């Protein structure tokens, strides 16, 4: 855990949040500033600062993030209408919280 990391604080219960999914590797919660009817964040429990900081041992985490996003899209009935999966990488790529996370965005044409 990084002491000043917002997502680490959420994962550890220091900041209240409602998880819509969690397991030993990941948590999911709704974005507090949604850009679409569905805007879910998929966040690993392990603190990884950015895509640029991934190590070979983290490939399972990234795969699980994508598969969980796929499953949540189906559960939320946006799998057929379509959705976006977005990783923002570093400040210039739009990353605001420096703990890797995947955005699941959709629901425009349910």
C-alpha cells in the first residue's frame, strides 16, 4: 500500500466505498464522476502505480481485470450494445490516480 494512494485507502476501508465486486485480487466500484450511464472502475488490490510499472508477474492481474470487466458488462446488460475499456497511462495519458485501474464505460443504448 502506498500511504497517499486514494485507491489503496478505499481497498483497505480507510475511505468508505461500496464494492460491486471483489475477490482476492480485485475490487470494482462505480466511478464517482461517471462519464456514461455505466462507469465502473476495476482496481487491483496490489498497488501498481501505472501500466509502465507492470512486471512480468503482474500479467495475471491484468488478464483478470479484463475478464472481470467483460463479465460485469454482461451482468449489467451492456455487452451487446457495446462498451469501452480504458487504461489511462501517466499524466499525459489522462491518469489522475496513480494506482493502475481499468474503466468499464457504456450503457448509452441499453
